[in-house]
C-alpha cells in the first residue's frame, strides 16, 4: 500500500545529522504506531550516493535532486553551520541547495525547515513577509541577512501562511515533526509517537526554546528531580510548600533552601512557570474555555491565569491562543 505522504528531506555535505535522522525517525514511528504506511521518507542529495554529515556519519541519498520532480508532499530542509575560530557559529546556505529548494517548493504541499535550515528557506525567498524561527545562536544572523523576515528566536517552531513551518534547534526537530504528524493524523497519533520516542513531553510551537525543564536544569539531588516530575503531573492540585516539604521529609524552610539551590528558583516561582507552560499547551491544542484551562493547569481562576500570563509572557491567554492555536 502506498504511503499517504511523501516526505523529501534535503541532504548535503556537513548537514546536521539529527536534523535529518530525527524527523525521519518520527515519521517511521508514525507508520509503526498506525500499523500502515502513513509516510514515505526519501533523502535527496545534489549527486546522490553517500553524504558526510557534520557528525562524520555518512548517510545514503535515495535520490538525486534532479530525480525528485514534483512528487513531494512535505519538503523538509535541514541546516548546516560553520564554526568560527572564536567558537561562534554561522549558518551556511549552499547555492545549489538553495536553488533546488526554490524550484521544488512550489510543488510541495508543505515546506518545513529544521534548525538553521531556515536560512536556506530565507535565501530561497520562501520566508519573505513571514514570521520564522531558527536556532537561537543564528537568529541575529537570519534577521540581519533577511530584513524581510520577522525572526522570533523564542518558539521551538513557527507555522506561517499555512504551509511554511520553521523549527528551532536541535532536538526541536522532534517537536516540529510531531506537530506535522498531528496536523496530518491527529493529536492521538502524535502523542503515541511521542510516547514511543520516550520524550518527556510533546511540546507545542509557542513554547520557548528555554522551557521550564530546560531553564531549571537537573541538580545533584535525585529527590528534587523526582519531585519536579511529580509536580508536572499534579499541577491541578494545591501544591503547598508544606505538602512538598513533607514529601521529602524536610522542614518548609530547609525544603525551600534546598529546592532553590538545586533549581535556581523558589518552589512557588517554579510551580507558576510549570502551570503557565501547561496552560499554554491547552490554549494551543484545545478549545477549552479559559475557566477550564485555569482549573486544569492549576491556577484556579481566570484572574490568576491572566495575572500569571501577563507577568511571564507579557500577554493575556486569549491573545496567546489567537496567535499560537494549532487546532482547527
């Protein structure tokens, strides 16, 4: 049985390995979860054959660029960078790859860039007048090189004009690919793939590249790390300092001091950040009214939800939903 979606991933010398293999694995797992061929993934390179990635691992192209034609459902463009002597990175955009993307894009139903692949889309003129994201280290370069593109360095992926998607780096390629699966086959399929990947959370596009788990890195105490996971699963509960301290067998004062030392945040601030993140996901993926969003994310009231959003995101939940909602 033929697959419903043909995904063509551009492959070229020094491409970032995970930019290619991450999305390919997501689509392969979607096939496995569904028990049928949802996606047919093909790697296309300028000359075909073996291609060395930035990691030194060689991948084998299925097609040459001139063999792809117009049989493309999703055109996925990864990226590559040059490292400067000072350790900084600069995204590269090979002219041959840019030209092929420019010629191939009109026939594709959907175009997506992974990480610094956004620079290739921009060079091909596909991001003019749109909002796009990329890896935070090259966002300033993208904005400077392409003033016609509105660069937002914060989200892990952005969907613009319905058919153009741009993703941040590097593991965000998984989140972007999961979002594409959700668009094609629904949230349940995408969540099943996320579980198969054993990812902590299927993150949505509006979520920052610096999310709560990333902003508060794991510390040296396993009990605190386990408590953070427990908090994420019980956000709708009251979560008092007394209860959290009792779970660890500490006094409230000692618990607060240990938690802050391990996470860099007070317990109250951490819980609010996690609740805002949970509310963001609900606003992006559901049509739940604001009182339900507030209740399920642990804020209790829409007034508290509004205050937290204004304080942490500089916008209200209604405005956030209008910008980042991914459901029909």
